């Protein structure tokens, strides 16, 4: 990237400050009508996620390291050119002598047997596979971050809508209590209780709005896009996917084998073993082919022209010296460290798979229970309202029934999104989470 500098005059600085202020106001109050689906949000996020982009760059670097290792096993050709003038001091009985010497040489070298270079290529290929696993894990992590931030907004939206609906219902109950008190059919206590509930709900509305603003800002940081005033959520009829198969042990086994972190750690453990043999190869002989053509000549009062062609084998045998033994011991210790890391990655993947699977199954049961609670709370509220009208229930009974209904609705909304997210975490733990899963969720939200 080019470094650019800009010198601003005072009027331009003022205009720039005004532009920044307007931009901040627009970001705090997104444009009405702006839409952002889950799939679109993921596309924006992957285009800017630093960890995902860093993993892509790391993969490119690993590819280039493999190319370097391949080139070290291939032929190399070098050329040497030389031209010089030599002045020879005169002898007592002879004239001055000046020589113009010129030469060139072309040399080809090809390793025939070099275990260190061969094992280095094998190691570079292993590290390339590890970088591919890191990229898969970075993509899955980016997907989960985005979906979590998106769902946080949906939960905050539903929570705010529920609080506002509760506030409206309480205000109606408050007005009814005031009218009943004025005509003498209710006590001042009913009015005071309704007023207290209204004030508490107003405070909760402020907190819910703040939580929604925080969630919107979090999503905007991931997508680098303005967050709309409202995102399209999942309706009550949206179906939550059930894990297939519904066998915890199958998911655990898959996670221990296919989780990207496990795959990466396993590959790095193999690469560490190769490093031991690569460093041990420093004590082994190497064989190489060399071929060269050279031509030299010099000009004085006479000429001297020489041409030489050479083909041969070069055998190098290490004898004494060098830190090979210490390097091998270091590589062995590092290999042991990678083996322990691989075991730790397997345990972590197993734990994540178990937790996600249990969360999905518990979430499905919780959603079903909360749906039943919502229906029964609606019936209870209707009964309490009717009882209040005929005088067998008091105002506090209606307020409690309202609070119970809206609490069930808030919990149901959060349980739905938590269960959806747990399902994605389960797929990520098993190394199966892909962008197509988000596309299906996004299409489901639009239906």
C-alpha cells in the first residue's frame, strides 16, 4: 500500500470535522429501510475479519515455503564472469607486460541424495496442511462470532418489543385502576401498584434499548457496515434443526477426528517428528551432481585460450563437530510438546462437542416447555382480566399474570436463538460448520 499524506487548511479541517460528526450521527441512527440478512452480514464479516484474513495470508506463506523446499531439491545453475587487467613490473632486461585476463564459467548442481532436504520438503507439506486446517478453524470462528452478534441483536429486539408491549398493557391497566378508583369500585392501592409496575417497566425499557444499541455496535464492528434499525428475525414457526444423528458418542468421535484444531495439532505433531529426522540427517552423507563449463583467455603480445568441461559427483561426509546431538534433543522435546498439545486439542474438542450437543437437546426441550408456558400464561392472563372485571380478582393478580406472560415470551425468544447457536457450535466442534449452514438459516428467516 502507498503511504499518503494530506495537508488540510483550516476551512477543510472544519468541513472534515462536520463530516465526521454527521457520520457518527448516521451510525448511531441507521437509515430506515436498510436491510441486512444473516447471509449478507457473514459475507461482509469474512471480508474484514482480521483473524480469518490473517489465516489466509498464513496459508499463502506456507504454500511459498513448500515451493522453496521443492526448489532446494531441484537443479541450480550459476554463472561467474570475470575480467581484469594485470600489470607486471618490468624486468631489467625486458619490456613492461600488461595482461587482459577474461573468463566465464557456468555451473549446474543437482542434489542426488540429501535426506535433510527431502525431509524438509515433507515437513513443509505437513505445515501446509496445518495452515489449511487453521484457515478452516478461523472461518468457523468467524462464522460463530458473526452469528452470535447477529442473534444478540435479535434477542435484544425481541426483549425491547416485549418490554414495550408490557408497558402498554400496564398503562392500560393503570388507566383502568384510575377509573375504577374514581368511581369507587377500587382502592388507591390498585392504582399505586399499577403505577409502580409502570415505572419499573419504563426503567427496563431504557436498559433494553441500551442493550440493543450495544449489540448493533458489536455487529457493525464485524461487518464494517451500518446496522439497520431492525433485523429480520425467526418467527415462532421457524423449525430448530435437530442434531443428526442424535447420538452423543458419534458427535464426540467426529470431533476427536475432524475438529480443525485437532487436525492442525495432529499434523504439527507429525511435522515435529519429521524435524527430529531432519536434524539427525545433518550427520548423514550427501551426494550431488555437478557439471560446469569454463572458458578463460588473456591477451598480451601473445594469446592464451583455455576451455574446460567438468562433470562429477560430490560426496560430502560429516566427520566431527557441530551441534547435531543437541539439536536432535531439542527437536525431540518439541515433538513431545506437540504430542501433548494434540492430546489437549482432542480433549477440548470432545468437551465442546458434548457441551454443544447437550445444549441443543436441552434447548429443544426448553423451547417446547416455554411454548407451553406462553400458551398457559395467555390463558391465565385472560382469566385474571375477566375475574378482575367481575370482581373476583384484584389488580395485582392481573399485573402478575401479565408479567408472567411477557417473561415467558422473553425467555422463549432467547431460548430459540441460544439453541440455534448451540447447533452451529456443535457442527463447528465436529469440523462440519460451513457457510451453507448460514445460508439455510438466512433463508429460513426470510420465510
